[in-house]
């Protein structure tokens, strides 16, 4: 368990990383840059959370920082294993740490064992023409 003083110390450190007095556009840019350096590619939810919590509650901010790094080696080992099993893939973005995503397209061929893409992609509603009806 992490002590309250340690949470506050981590929260202060986290609060100093981005200047909260910047205009929104510049602040979003800084938050994304900071998030990329620390964690990897950022989603909209990640950026919104960072903007809305930065410097507000130092104890909460420190607790988030602590849990963001807790058990990292064990989780990293599990991620690497899933990548090697081809259940997830690494997403590399210049200037950011590697992220991870689920495989979405294709399937594994039962004949060759390699990944193949689907040939008959279903049409979206907007792709239909009157002749299709």
C-alpha cells in the first residue's frame, strides 16, 4: 500500500509536468506529447482525463501515477507473450512508446497457418446502389 505522503509527492511531480495556465490547444498538445513519452499513443479519453485531473487533487493524481506503473514488468511480459502468439499487435508511432491493439482484419489460414485477409468484405449501407436492391 502506498502512503498518503507518497501519493501527494507523486501528485505534485505529475502536476508540474504540464503548465495548466496554457490555452486549451497548447495544453492538449503538451498533454499528448507528455502522454506519448510516458505511456504510448493517447486516446481521446486519455487526453481528457489528463486535462481534467492535472493538479486538481494531488493525492488522487499521485495514486493514478502509482497504479500506472505498478506491476509493469509482469504486464509487459504478458503483452510480449500475446504479441508472440499473434493475438495482439504492437503499434509503433514515432516519438511515442509502443502501444498495443487487437488484430481486427483477416484470419489465420488453416491450410498454411499464415494470416489471410477476408476476400468478401460485406458492404456498408452507404455502398449499396439501387441496382443492388
